[in-house]
């Protein structure tokens, strides 16, 4: 993970030091912890911006498929399909904040088959905060602290 995602693939204003700590910690985690971490972060963000009724079923399906893939009860193809459904929904979302939150969730769901999606999901969460707070680094740094603490708690 380290070589491919040392730098965010999306343009964000971020606390790169804390992000790097997270990348380093994710590298030594198994896919179960990385996936749980990514889902928890994405759900917290979706709840903060408000989940619309028409999204509840898609979100529930994404969480369920993520867990089913971790438990090897569905294959990667099935998991990827729900991820594509989420990203398709995000593509048509006109509100950039909601679009980024949905992209975060789509990557979080996909973490069950590829651990690198976890950090990309967290980067989209930072993008949500950048859009919500005029690129102020303070909310982003605070979120990175929350993400780091959550990851540390999960590995205990």
C-alpha cells in the first residue's frame, strides 16, 4: 500500500503527516480491520451530511456485501457490482459534498477486496470536509485525528 498511496490520488487540503501515519498503520492491518475502519468512517460522514431515504437501501446493501465478502460468502465480482452501483449513484449526484461522501462509501465497501480502497475512502471524507469548510485544514486535521484513533482502537 505504501508505495502506491503515499500521496492522495484526489486533490485535497490535508494533514499529510497524520495521513502518512494512517497509511503506515493500514499497511500492517488485515483486510478485516481496514474494511471495518473504512466503513465506520464513511458511515459517520454520511450521517453527518444526512442520508436521504432513497439511499438507505443502497447503503445497507453496501455494508452487507462488504461483510459477506470478508466472510467469503460472496465473490469479488458481486462486491464490485455494489461498489459500481454506489459510484454510479455518486456520478449523478449534483451536490459535490454528497457526491464525495458517496464516493467515500463506495471505496469503503470495496475495501473488502482491496485494502488500498480504505485510504482512498478516507481521502474522499477529507474532500467532503474541504468542500464543507472552504478548504480549511483544521476540520481535515481533526478528522484525520479521529480516523487515526479509530484505527488504533480497532487494532487493540
